[in-house]
């Protein structure tokens, strides 16, 4: 694989609890500050994304969420544990890069989805009916 074909790799990752952002720098010069809330509402887990197109579960009440711990997953990802108990999302370097690079558009899409659903960003999540995929 040529260097130009590979995904950018992180050179530094810092969890900032007070400002609730994940700061990540990549070897292509990109540098992002990704809010924990954005990470949580766009978690790549099946619990959030569903098991296919159109099955996404709209997340609310995540503005104050923090990352309590972060575990590396091989040499390709991070698995954060959020203060609301969510810990099943594996954030690849490529996915974190996308969250950072596209965060303005992702925020707009999130706000549009909330409006279409008649929900507010800070509304508490409705309780699920069991395990991580109990709603399916």
C-alpha cells in the first residue's frame, strides 16, 4: 500500500475533560477538537447506528456527556466509555478524522434530524427495552 493510499494516522490524542473535547492530530497535518457530544450522538455502535440504513437511533440529552476512559483497539481505533454508560462504539482513526473534518455538517444534520423528529437536543433519552440492541 502506498503512503498516499493509506488513511492518516494520529500523532497525538488528548482527552480534555473540562472542555469536553477529544483533541486529535494526524500525520497529514490535520488537527481536530471533536466534542464528546458529537462523538456520542454519532457513535459507530449498532446501538446508535442500528443494523442498517434507516435504523439509526436519534440520541438526545448528551450535551454534558464526558469520556470516563479510552481504550486503544489494536493500532486502528479507540473505544471510549462515556459517562452515560455507552461503551460499545469503536472509533477508527478514519472515523475520527471524518468526525473532525465534517463536524459542522454533522452538527447541522443532527439538528435537522432533531427538528424533524420534534425532539430537543437536551431532552432525556427514552429508556430502551433492554440490552444494547433490545429495541430491534
